[in-house]
């Protein structure tokens, strides 16, 4: 019998487990370890709550979890409750699938002022991630600036703009829904240092902004390249730019909120006395090689909230080689060495969609299967880990426990919502103890 441990239970972890089951079948047992009492990682805490169709992929992961060959061990923090060397000693292979939950800093003066909240924290707040449940972002201001030109920036701008009724059917947590309903924000600036042809926004997500009840997206026609230049774009980006052209051509709507797309705009300083009051921005120009360089022209945007959406980093784990410059684990094709592997954002950085993690997981599973071919398979696996955790008094949450949490969340959901999440770990643990 081969024993594999997976650290992290998001998409990358589950796709890896699924691939290993297909390759090794009855010859493998897999333990999936998560620091939280609940599985699914990015699906639960990263995907926007009003995108339930995307979240539905968790049903695929549930099939893996219920295969009889995979265990969920929640509320277990690697580095505190068990070390990486201990896992390597107990398992034939250990896969690190921890994602990239840490915000990249903006790196400009004033980025530590109250009112600057990274997208990982802000998204975690409205999605019920326990460590950010008490965040209390300043929504009593007139304007917010969202820095970035990817789908996360779109999610943030859309969530800030929606009415309470528009969240029907979503699983946004109650504390965020109530706070957003009371929000004073009427202007949202979405800033990108390059132009419309360089955005990383997908057509579906961008098109949603054109159908908001109370907000109108606005694009300066002068920022748009000639329409003839669109022909050179790939089809997806061409559709996205078409949305921007529609926004630029649309007449005033009378809606109370505006989402301004500020292209060729690079933040250079955040200013204010004791809190964010304004953002200082340098206009940029696009060089022939695609780089954005500063023009020296500076303007300011009044705002009380700044949300950088400029990328993420994987936090280091003691005992796992780490690439500080790349913000991920050091690896070659997913192989770290010494029985360690990594997948997903922990392997390649925060790029790609949820589905990108599937071929990534398959590749690493094939590497592991090849490395284990002909090996003795005499390591203790889960039995060894169970003994360690029991000796340390760790309250391990099983998949059956998670199902109880899930049922309780569904039972307390508001009308039309699939669930009302527990946002405190102790609440979840208490439910399982009872």
C-alpha cells in the first residue's frame, strides 16, 4: 500500500488526489490535511459568493473525498501540530497544495495606512474566512480605489457595487451583506498601469458590470486603441475589449454608483492623516515591448479605501525549500525533492484558473506514481499521523464532521442562499464536539 499526504484541500489538492486514485486505485491511501475545519480552500473562500456555478465544482471533490481511499483531516496546522519532516517520515510522498493566500504588498509610500486592505483579506472578509471575519473595512467613505486589471479586481468592484437584492442566491456571509448594504461608497476606481489591450479580465466577468442595478461602468474613449487593432487579439480578450468599448459608448444612466476604469495609471503614493484619504497616481505610457513607463504626470484620486489586487504569495512552511523572489516553493516540474512535491499556485505562483490546476495535479500524480514504482510501501501513513496527533491532543475534524458543519450552515441559510457560513473556528469545533 502506498501512502500520500496532501497539505491543502483546495482545487490543486483534490485534483492531485483524483489523479492518484485513477493511477494507483486500490494500492493507495491519501490523507488530505487542512488548517481549517472545512475543505475546498479557494472554492469556499476565494470564488465570489455570487458565482455559485463555479463553486459547484466542489461536488467533484466530494466524490474524491467519499471514495473510501481518501481521508480529510481538518483543524491540523502543518508546522504547529505536525512538522514536514514527520510527514515525510510517515508517508511515501507529501504534496504541498497550500495555494497562495498571502497578498503581495503594493510597495508604495502609505501602503500601511488604515484603509489599505489587500484583496486576499477583503475577499476573505466577504467569503467568511475566519481570520478576516472581523476585518470591518471602511465602507463609510465616498470612494474606493481597486488596483489591478484582473478578475479579482472585477470581483471586488462588483461586490462593492451590488444592491442587497442582487446577492440573492449567493453565499456571501451575513456580516458582509449587512455592511455592504450600509456602504456609502458611490465611486469605484479600477486602476491598471497598462491599457485595455493588456487586461487580464475574462469576458463573462467583465460583461457582468454592464448589468448591475445601481452601478454604471465608465471608460474614457480616449484610452481605447483603434478598433482595427482589436483584430490582433485572441478571441477572449477581443470580447473583453468589446465590453469596454460598449461601456465607453453608453449614455449616462442615472445610476447612483460609477465604476471608473482608469487605464495607464500607476499608484505612486497613498496619502492621508491616520487613514487613507487619497491616492497619488502617475500616468503611464505603453512602450513597444509592452512595458508601462511613467510620464511624470501626477494626479490624485480622493478615496477612503484602497484594495490592491496585484497578486498573491505562498507562505513558507518550515522544512520546505522556498523561493522568496517568486513567492512560492522551489521546485522543478512540481518536484521539490526528498519525498516532497507541490502543485497549483504553491508550485507555479498565482496564475491560471481553477481548471488549470487539474493538468497540474495530473502531472505531479504521474511523477509520484513513477517515483513509487517498485518501492516497498512500508511507511505507516495515516496510522502514524493519527498517533502523533492524538499524542498532542489535536482535535482532528473528519469529513463526516465537515458534513455536519455543512448541514448546519444550510439549515441556517437566509432565504434563497445555499448556506450561512460559520466564520469562527471555535463555532465549527463546538458543533463537532456536540
